[in-house]
């Protein structure tokens, strides 16, 4: 059903976010397991717990509206998670994989920031002040998670670059050695 009012659009956005949170709850343990960095694993674990709280907040908003919480398939997060899974699964170097995990996680965070900002604005316009406060709380947490990932990326990306440089140098030495033996 296509929304025909701002209220219906607002409900649709909440359903989309509700599904997104559940997809993220399912995806984060895989990312945690794939991560090498203790700091990254800790940040993802922390965000897993926060994400569960965020899903509970959406349920609270639905109850406040007299509606049963319902998920509407969030194709955006589904695509971002699949893209990240595909990329991360192909990377053997642990440092580079951690950098890819951060990139994937930040794409999810940015999607959520946009979604929660929109839903909060709708709640404001519809005089849903309690819902607006709850959505703002989640929006702030999403921004905080993004900032934490950005901070971790500073070190992890540098390690990934060094690992890549080391591997490239090793490949060059191997090729030279083969060339000398062939000559």
C-alpha cells in the first residue's frame, strides 16, 4: 500500500527502520566474528546491544500510536549488508578486512542516520513529541557509532595500507626472483 498522508508515510518509515534494525542485529555477529581488531570487535559488540535497544524504541513508538510493531522489508539496508558481506568474505588480509568492515558498517550507519532524521522530522510535524525524542536519541547514537568507526578507521586503515604495501613489495620480490631464475 502506498502512503497517502504524512502519517502513513511516517508509519512506513518506522516499519522500514524496524526491519533495518533486525537485519543489522542479524548481521553484526558475523562482522564481529570476521573482525581482527579488538577495538573494532568491541565497538561492534557495543553497537549490537545499542541496536537491540533501538528496535525496542521503535516498538515503544508503535505502542504509543496504538499500533502493533510491524516490519516492512528494508531493501536499502539489505543491499548494503549484502554488498558488505560479499566484500568482506573475499578479503584474506585481516587488516584490509577490518578496513572493509568499517566501510560497510559506516554505510549502514549513514543509511540509518538519514532514516532516523527523516522519521524524527515527521514525528515533529505530526506533534508526536515522545516519538520525536526517542527517534532523536537513536539518531544521536547512530551518529556516535559513526564517529567511533571513523576514529577506529584512522588506525585500522593505516594498518591495512601497510599490509597492502608489504604484500605488494613481497609480490615484486617474488617476481624478480622468478625472473632471475628464468634468466
